[in-house]
C-alpha cells in the first residue's frame, strides 16, 4: 500500500497559494465610482462628495443639487440634477446633457433634445411634474416656484 500523504501536501500548498494570490489582488472600485470619476475628469468644476446608500453626491456651480444613483432593484443608473431657476437656461440643459452623455453613453446632442423636450413640456396643461421615455431612458422633470429638476434613469432590464 502506498501512502497518499505525499500527494496531499502539494495540493494543499497549491490551494493555499491560489487563495493568497486572489486575496492579494488590488481592490477595484465599483462601476458607479468609475462613472463619478469619469464625470469629474471630463466636466470642469465638478466635485465628488460623500457616498451614502447607493448615491454619490456631486456638486457643480451650475447645479443646486446633483447626485449619481448606483445600481439597485429599480434602475441601473440615475442622474439627478436640480437647477437654480424655474425655467432653466440653455447652458444648464447643455450641462445636464453632457453629464448624462457620460453616464448613459449616448450622444450629447440626442440627450440635449430629450432633456429640453422634458423641460419644455412642464406648464399649464401638463403640470409641474412630467415623465417621458426617451431613447430607453426614463426622464422625470419637476419644478417648484423657485427651481426645476430632472431625474434621468435607465431601468434594470435595459
């Protein structure tokens, strides 16, 4: 009879080295943090704030509030931007379209058209809360007496 102890030791050593090699690999940031860093790198004046509950809070001089929502059960990504005025100017819409183009990897001019369409629909007939679907994105535009906001998201199944 031959002893099997001679074979067991190299197998355990190899398994231990494999576990150590996997544990020693560098940590990788998740996809949402990568998108936030892309936004920071491509948009001048954008700052990354705190991360809490799958939300990364951002700040920019053109936006009163800004956040990037990470993947959850309802959507894969969400961009929320609130402006300073009730009727946003073209510069604000261009800024939001540029940020949304980075987050959702769509052309900026296409998103400019969708965002301006959503913002222009708010009014006397449709009210101050308008939701549209544009290029597989869900856009929800809201406004109050002081400011206007847009939330752009892509559902999980798309």
